[in-house]
């Protein structure tokens, strides 16, 4: 994966997969839960993202099964995906730390 900022749906999908393999519908519900309801992916968006990040080597197929007559395809995080997720989490944490520091400066400056 490139060094560009990761899109939020990708981050949420990788975060869900870091906990173990998931099928498509499970990823839809898990990403919504992880985002506190802010991100509600549509199936088309989910599968477009999964195709892209699979091509980038961040996720892989992790089996299939038929449940109630419907095929479920499972996905799993690769080592490259885990590395990319960690880099993005670190980047986001550094940005949040910088914002908090700026807010402390602002607050302290306002009191002076």
C-alpha cells in the first residue's frame, strides 16, 4: 500500500478483520458498529473496497460456506494488511496528539 492516507472505510474494514475473519454482511455491521454508526457502507461500496484492498495484498480470501442456501465468502487480514493498519493507526494517533497539543497551547494562551 502506498503512503497516502487510508480512507475511513478501508481503515474500518481492516480493523474489523484484525479481530478475525468476516463475511461481507458481517463486515457491513461491524464497520457501522466500529464507527459509532457514522459509517454505513452499502454492499456495492464494501465489495469495491474489498476488491481493491485484496489487489493491494491487505486482505485475502478465507473460505466460503453456504448458509440458508446463500454463499458466504470470508475475508481475512494479511500480514501486509496488519502492517498498513498499524501505520495508519500510528499516523492518526500522531495527528490527534498534535491537535491536543495545539488545544493545550490555545487554552493556556487564553488564560494568560
